[in-house]
C-alpha cells in the first residue's frame, strides 16, 4: 500500500496510467502485443499476491476459509480506493477528521491483518 502511495506521489502520470487502464472486450478478441504484455505483467504482480496469501494459509498465519483470488481482488480494490481517497481528499481528511495518510495506511494494514489472521480455536 505504501508503495502505491509513493508511486502516486513521485510519479503521478505513471500511477494514473496504471490506475485508469481499462481492459475492454476488444482487448481479448484480437489482442495486440502491447495488450498481451500488459496482461502478462498484470498477471505476474497478481500472482505474487496470490502466492503470498497461499503461503500464509499453508503456514497457518492466514485463515484457510477464504477464497484466495477474491481476497486478492478485494485487497487490490482497497489499495486503489484508499489511494484515490488520499490523493483527492487528503486536505479534507486532515482538516475534518485529523487523520494523515500515514495513519490511514497504518489502520488499513491493521484492518487487513485482522481480516486475514487465523484465529485460535477455543475449546
């Protein structure tokens, strides 16, 4: 999450290119080389997240009752959403809610950890 915020702050044009890129139906009907390359690279980064979640399930630090792909897509959406809110509403949030981007990111991490963490069974 911090990496996305940093990318957005240092290289806003690159961030916007990634953030606003949309796949269209035509992209998959007759894909050109650029579209294929974008899909390959996107799949690589997605797979890193999938593998991290699967590894956590295997080492029992992450709950085993989650759908890995849905979880990664949800986390992806959370990162993009939080980054968008911070980018567009940072001053408003600081002024009215007294929260900094760093505090929001920290709380998002805590939220994600609580959601994914395997709970000890009480017997």
